[in-house]
C-alpha cells in the first residue's frame, strides 16, 4: 500500500535533501503502522504530534492505502507561559 507522509520542522530536516519535499510517498506492506513509517524514515521514537488524515493518533495506528500521515515536532510552552505575557496584564 502507498501512504503520503508530511514531516514538519526539524523532523523534515532529518531526511536527505532530495526527500525533504512534502508530501513524500512511501510503499508499505498491508497492516503497517505509524511506527513503521517513523522507522522507515529514520525518525524512530522521536517525540512528535502525529496526525493521520488530519486526526490526531498514536504510533500503533494501523494505516490504510491512501492515508496521509503528518509528523509535527512537539510544541513547547503552554497556558502558563501565555499568562506571563505583559499583554495580558
């Protein structure tokens, strides 16, 4: 089966330059998971927010032909950082 993969930020930079265009298409065996994609692309267990077809998911999610898998680097900060903003005083 074939799936499209989108890597963002530093995750994309881990790929060779010729593969940094998004999306990239990969061939996988039936029953492959998001983790299989991560391993194939050399990002293994690197922290990431993962979406399959624009829905947040986990690395054990089984994929189907035509799926789009997106890996985003972890987000930093949070609500407490926003509350410290001088603009909110």
